C-alpha cells in the first residue's frame, strides 16, 4: 500500500486514541475529584494561615502579660516609695502621683489590648475548628469519588492500551521520516493529514499557491499547505 494511504489509516486510529484520551480527561468523576483536591489544598492553606496568626498572637499576648506584670511592679514600688519618703512639698507630691497615674493608664491600655487579643484568638480557634470540619467532609467525599474514579480508570485503561496497540500496529510500513513529520505537524495542526478540496487545503481551507498547484498537476502524491503546514494528499 502507498505510504500516504497507510498514513491516512494511521491518522484515523491516532485521532481515535486522542479522542479517547480527551474523553478520559473530561470524565465527570475526574473533574469532581480535582475540584475536591483543589478545595482541600485551599483549606490547608487557610489552616496554615490561621496557625501562623495564632502563633504571632500568642507571642504578642505573652509579651503584653509580661509588660503588665512589670508595670504593676513599678506601680507598687512607686507607691511604697511615696509612703516611705513622704514628699516635702505639694509640687513634688503631685509629680509622683502623676507618674503613678501614667503607669496605671498604660497598664489599662495594655489590658484592653490583651482582652481584645484573647477574643480574636478565640475567634481564630472557632474558625480553625470549622475549617477542620469542612476539610474532613471534603476529604471523605474525595476518598469516595477516588474509589469510583479508580475503578473507572482501570476499565478505561484497558481500552486505552488497546487503542495504543492499534496505533502502534498501524504505523507498520510507514517510514520513520514520514511519521516524524506527522508528529511534528500534529503539535500545531491536528489532524495533520488532510485531502485536497477543489484547490483548497482540507484543514485550513486556504487556496493553494500557483507553485503548489503546478506540483499537483505534475502528479505528486502530496503537497504541504503553506498556511497551516498540513500534508495535503492528492488523490
Ligand atoms: Zn492548510
């Protein structure tokens, strides 16, 4: 059989294989599975972010508690000093009392900040639990679909292997050079082999150039489309 007849038949099974692979990729179970996988990854990201936030907040709360403790010590010390060494005049007394009040105001501010952070931290804990529950549900659903998809894939793989074997067999008798050419064209134009329709490329519908038309008249087996690069078989 002519090389190009063989290549044409090869293309039929090769395209059948491509269609089947595409069908497998488009399987509803596979799409569902990928959707759940993406959701799980997203939840993992959310959890990681919460954990980082909680860690930073924990450090900050610890620092605040230490600072409050230290300031309370300063207040006690200043009050004791005030008692032990009563100021000589009213100005000095006012100065010392103002210093103590300033310390107490700072403590109040820190305590308010600490209380707010505790609340935020509790909210993060709740959020973390919610995300974990959601992720666990998604995980269960993922596992359920995975079982279905694995079965489906096993069955589909049998047919896929059959088609691959058919394609390999169909390549018998076609020169390596022509097969390589076919595969190169397929990267940008599929199917790579087409027929001549009137004087147009059956792939992209572009009219042949005068030079190509001359070649056709001279009786060549094929020409290459100057527009899409396909092999155009001449019957
Ligand atoms: Zn073309």
